[in-house]
C-alpha cells in the first residue's frame, strides 16, 4: 500500500473547484459540494488573511481513492478527492479523472528533500 505522504497533492483555484463540482453534479456522483455556502465561508477566511484576489488563491487537493460507484451501482472510474481551505475547512468531492490529472502536482512540503550525489 502506498504511504499517504507519497501521494502528491495538486493545486486548485476556485474556478477548478467549480469545474470539479459541475462534473460531479452532471454525472450524479455521490460526493458533491454545496458551493454557495463553501464559497461564502472560504472567501471570508481568505479575505481575513489579507488576500485581495480570491480567484487567484491556490488550495491543496489530494486524491483519497479511485471510486467506481454512484448510487450503489458500478460506473466509470473517478477520483474521490479532498480539498483543503483556510481555517481547517475541507471538503470531499468526486472528480472526473481527466480533470484531476490536469491539475499541477506539488510535493508535500513537510517531506524532507532527497539529495542525490553527483560524481
């Protein structure tokens, strides 16, 4: 089994969150987001942190599992992901695989760097 810290995180901005949820709703995936409430809460915290352009703030997302069911029935594979926002706000949502793969990968900043010796 892969260590959780070995799974790269991905960077998403708010428009990505909206796109993820749009596909989750369109495909009737089990996990969807209440976007209006989430946006209100997250925007308030982002503003209190001094950021002026909410649409450019980057949030961390991580795959949780490859999922192949909706409503208890087998369906096309999709990724169940977690997205983390300021003030310990996080959501779990089902994401289309192609959309998930399109987001930029980032390494866990708490993981020590591996040094390679060069001859």
